[in-house]
């Protein structure tokens, strides 16, 4: 059942988000998807650090996963709140976690960054990851629309608010933490 739902999310199958929106049992699975996907993204960054800096990568990976889960939680909370506050959507945090958590599966493509150890593949990895990120953004829109039960424009506006919150958490705060710990400097150094 989980595999079918993941495939449904990756193929934009109609109704997959409606299923998980109603399935309260899926809540824990959605959190696991976010955490595992966050780890796969961090694993894809290993070539940037190199094996000689494995310890720094490990610290950055742990922090990165925690920030991914925290940013996701805050984004789901903000999207749920904004939808109710500004557009009178009938949704809740649990529904938002389930639908956006399933859509988060697109981030798993970040693991292809591991192929960065093969020099001639580096030039094709960024476009692949970029396309997957766009597909993930589209999946978030479809997922949020299902949970919010709004028209497209209010859904996109509501989701944009949550996405900005997630971006701030993962990029600004995450970058600051990595820099303070000294593990961010390895990427550029």
C-alpha cells in the first residue's frame, strides 16, 4: 500500500492525496518519509565533502535531517493556519502533514548527488535534481489543494507562505548553524 502511494505521488496519480488526507494511520508514515527523504538528500551531498571529511558530513547530515523535519513541520503548520485564516479552508495540521509528507517523496531524488564521485556525471546531476525539485513543488501544490479544498490561486498563495517559512528554516537558519559548527565551510573550502 505504501509503495502504491509513493508511486502514485511520483506519477501524479489522481486521488492519492485524497486517500492519505483521510487516512489518519498514515500520519507517522508521512513523518518517516520526510525524515528518510531528508537523509537521502544529505547522503547525496557526501561527494561535496569527500570521504576524508566524513565526520563533518555526518554532523551536517544529522543537522540537515533535523532541519528538514523541523522546516517541514513548520511549513505544514503555517500552510494549515494560513489556509484557515485567510481562505476559510477546512483542514488541520494532521491532514497537511499527511498530504505534504507524501509529496515530499520527490526530494529523495537528491540521493543521485552520490554519483558526484564520478566526474563525468557531475554535469547532468544538477539538472536532474532541479527537475525533481520542480516536480516536488508541483506535487506540493496538488497535495495542498487536496487538503485545503480551495481553488488554485488561494492554494498557491497559501502554499507559498509555507514554502517561504520552510526555505528560511532550511537555508538561513541551517546555513547559520552549519557555519557556527564549521561544517559549512568545508563545502566551499
